[in-house]
């Protein structure tokens, strides 16, 4: 085979690979992505298009991921491969929400930029998470647990063994580490300080905040 024939064959292979990649991307954007957004809506998730995409994908793959980990242990290849595929498919979103995170229905994720969650973090139902929020570990394996209908403002950091009570409000930029925040409390500052108890957010559905005055 002469050089010209070899180059022609290589060009044909590259064109075939490019066409296959373009077809796969088109099918993902036109079929899979709308399906994921619909799945996110079924869980009452809301927010930007990117947020619904990543939350829908998380809802679809997280049960499979947990099943793989439970059946073969945390170090098994299938769960690691699934987590890698998920990371690749969500890299453009700008948020790090691992498959191990427990997310309750009704999450409002307005913007995905800078959102980072530890893989063992727990979010209750009807929470609101702003951009730049971090739910992290303290380096010793302890991660936060967030109650129901909790509002977490932009760039807030909740880490360690922090427990956030139902209907609490964590102000923008607040830092809560290894603290237990009572239900309905308003927290601001660094370090996070409860500045008001029984705080009710007027723009939320009051029926979700029973117990807050």
C-alpha cells in the first residue's frame, strides 16, 4: 500500500469516527437531555437548564451506583467506571455533585457554578442551594446533614458534622463547621452565628414551614 492510499484510508477512518461522534452528541442533546430534564421535573427539581440536566442524570444513575457499591464494595470497577462516565457527562455543568450524594425531592438549584458536595452529604426535601455552595468533609470522614426546606445562600460553606435543622436559613457567605443549627434558625457570618430563631422566609410556601413563627 502506497503512502497516498494509506493517507486516504486514515482520512476515511477519521471521517467515520467524527461522524459517529457527531451522531452520538446529537442523540444525547436531542433525546437523552430532554429525558433527563423530564426526570428531574418528576422529582420536583427546579432551577436552570444545566441544573435540571445534572440533577436528572444524578437521579437516573445514583440508584445504580449505590447498588453496585453495595454488591461489590466501594473499590469495585463497575461503580468507579459509572462515576467516571457521570463526571465526564457533567464536567461542563460547573458543579461537583457525586453520585453518592443523597438529594431529596424538590431541590432548587438556581445556578450550578461552583457548587461542590461531598459524596456522603445528605440533602432533605425542598431545599434551595445557591451558586458556590460547598457541603464538605472535615477531613475525618464527617459530612453535613441538611434537613428539609433549608435555604443555603450563595458561597456558604457547611462542613464536618454540621446538622442543619428543618426550615433553617444559611445566609450567603456563612460558614458552619461541626455545628448543630436548630430548625427555623437564621444563620449569618463566618463563623456562622444564629441571629434569629423561628425565622420564616416570607417568599416560601408557609405550609412547608410549620413550626416556625
